């Protein structure tokens, strides 16, 4: 439990500094310790959105919504992921 909290806090600190890749790695480590903690998934989804990894962000949000079907952050971030995927699709079509 202590290690989980420490890793999560380190991830949060990386987010505050704009180090999204490092933060995502910390949240991934948290998931190895606890797969049911929704906040690390929504936090990692935020990192993936910032890194334009929309498919990964969507996957994390889908996971959260299977556990907590009314998680507002997961719904919101999944919508942003879908939006990112749509923009990417339109850009690819224009190439």
C-alpha cells in the first residue's frame, strides 16, 4: 500500500511538471500493485491524451468504466480520446 501511494504521488508530481511519459510509467507501476484503483487509470489516460496516444487513453477509460460505470473523468477523457482519434482519421484522409 505504501509503495502504491508513493508511486502514485510521484506520477502526480511528474504530471504537474509536464513530464507525461514519466508519469504514465509511474501509473503503470501502480497498476502492477493494484488493478482495481480507477484513479491511476484515469490519470494515465490524461498522460496518454497529452502524448496524443488516443487509443491507449481510450483503453484505460474503458477499463475504468467496466469497474465504475459512472466515473465522470473516465467518460470525459474517453470523449477526448475519441475526438483525438477522429481528428487523426480526418488528417490521414487528407494526406
